[in-house]
C-alpha cells in the first residue's frame, strides 16, 4: 500500500502566530545539548517538531529516520523525508532495521525496541547526545487508556516519560502537553505537508480504535481530558519513582540480589515491589501478575533447605541458588 502525502495547501492569509510562538517558546525553554537530533518519520507530529527545532537552532539540528521495512509504504516514507530535508538543507541519517517480532512477542513492542535501538545508534555515531521524539498529549492519553484497558500498575499508568536514557543517549518528548490537532493546524498554516501512515487507519490495532472512536467522545464529554490525563500520568510517575527508590534501597540491603529470608521479613507488597524492580531494572524482564504472584507464594513457602524454586518469568527463569534468587534468561 502506498503512502499518501498530504498536499501542501495555500498558506492562510492570517496565520496563527500565537500558536507558532507558543510552540517555538516551548522548545527553546528546554535548552537541549547541541547539536540536537529529531526522530523524523515524515508524519505530521515529527514534521512540526523538526521544522520548529531547525528554526530555533539553525544549523544545529539533524533528522534521524528509521526504515522499519514492515510495509510497502516504508520506501515512500524515506523518500519523503529525503525530499523535505534536502529542501530545508537539514542532514538526514537513515537506519534500516528488521522490526519483525518473534513468536509470542508483541509486534508493537518489537518495532518500538528496534526503533529506539536504531535511533540511539545513529545518534551515538554522530555525536548527538539528545534525540527528540514527537509524541504529544493525544498520544499520552492513548497510552494511558491502553494501560487502563490492560489492568496495568503504576509503571503503565505513568504512561510515557518526558525524558529517559537508552544506550547512552538521552531521549526527550517536548510535545507531551501539546494537543495533536494544534500541530496539524500549525503545519497547515505554514503550507507544509506530511506523510499519512496507511496503518493508522487500520482499526484492528487497539490504539487506532482509541484514536478514532474514544478520543472524540472524550473531547465531547471532557474537553480538558488531555490536561487531566497528563496530570494523572505525572502523579503515577511520581509515585512509581518513590517505589523504585524504596525497592533499590531494599535490594541494596540484600547486596544486589534478593535474599529469601530477608524477603520473608518484608510485607508481601514490599516483596513484590522489590522483585518487580529487580527483574525490570536489572534483568529487563517484566513479570506478569500471575508470574509474580506464583513467585511470591513460592518465597513464602520456602522454609527448608531442600525447597526448590524455578519459575518462568518474562524471557527467563527465577531460580533458588542457596539462600538467594537468581535470574537466568533463556537466550
């Protein structure tokens, strides 16, 4: 399926200068390390981010594009990005990745991991310390609704962080409080076009159904939902940070690896907090609720030397080794 490029309309006689000024000021206030990279898909959101960043810091902005190879339109995306960057005289760096998912893996998660890994590699190769991502307030609301639909805990309800580090590169999302429609309004006023990803119209994807069906209903019922959802996500993120600090202190008191007797002296909720932190931050494994519950039951029952523990968690196994728990990935 070919990508559709939104035509560049005739600029309006009266452009929304206030909107442009507000968006530009929001970016300038962040004072990123220069030169700066912008993850550029060719879509409306990343196009607005790239254009405004390039105007704010002329000659200091690079575009990074990831070719996922998951659909025929990917070549059209890359071609559009090349054409825009040539017109704007911006350097464009492209990475091609294999974003196909393994059996049992989420296609969205596999593509996300491949994308961030490629962006980090492109940035490191060119000495770019910060990469900006164009997710906005609507994307944050979608992420929170997805988390709620899956019964997520605090890490999921915290939605997308404003900033994070991966593979030695800092990623930031300066648009998280900006409504998506505002970015498209600005692009239309500027007479700039963008690429529409055909997969965004496929309502087989839950996120697309949320975007097309739920967000308009929320807008009608709760016009300020973007701000209130973002506030809730920030509250969840603050609470999760506190829990992570407690877990890190508990784990450090056990010399960095869970000690069974020490765990048994903690309340079950605190045990769960420590184990989630240990598996996620140390071993990059996210236990399901059922896996974590079974592990906690086994820890409680482990009162003799001969009691064995071996439980499948994420892509590996948690096992008892002496008085401690050890995680072994199945790679």
